[in-house]
């Protein structure tokens, strides 16, 4: 499905509101306060729409392998929010179990894990941390909704 561009949306709005008489080449470079306001309003509306609904084109899968010497891994730069219940250990064919803040603190306070991998994980500040630390290399898949609701013109996703 082809989507309209931010340039077209801003041009249409500016012409319909009588702010400009013809299409602009780059509204984001405009020094006109009204055009700058339209750009900010478009950004806010796009962020609200992306936050309120799990649009199919924003759904992504972060696939990575664990290393027995690491318990934490950086999430993708476009990571917006998780898709609940969709995180999976593809090696063991078992779901990953998220821990909420209170449960995570309880796990951290324990002196022995008593758990066999896969255990629990927590996402915080762009990092996912596992407890206990994985004991072998395993392939994990974590689904999420991208926070990048807009992309550059001509950008083709792999």
C-alpha cells in the first residue's frame, strides 16, 4: 500500500488553509511560523496515531542470538513498545516471560536463581536484560511496534 508523503500532506493543508498559494518544495525548511506549526501538528498527529494503534507496517521482529557471557542486549533504535505475548525463544520453542518492575526487583534480590534458562526478562531504557543470564547461545525473537511512523522518501525497507 502506498502512503501519502509528509510533503504532500503539508502542502495540501497549507494550500487549503490559504497559507501558501502553491506547493512548497520543503516545508520543513520554511521560516514561516504557520508552516512550522503545520509541521509540528503533523508530527504530533503521526505520533498519536502510531501510539494508539498497532499499524501493520510498524510491526517488527528483533531477532538475535544470546551469548552466555552477557545478560543484557540493546534493543533496536526504532523500538517503540512491545507486542504483548509475542516474544519467543526459537531455540527452545518456548515463550519468553516478561517481568514487571516489582517482580524484577524480587529476582534481583535473590541469592540463587533456582531457575533454568529461559527465565525472565525486563526491558528498560532501550536495553533488554535476562535473568538468569542465558547459559548457551539461543535465538530469540521479540516483536515490537516501531516508533518510526514516518520514513524518508524513496526509503525501501529490507
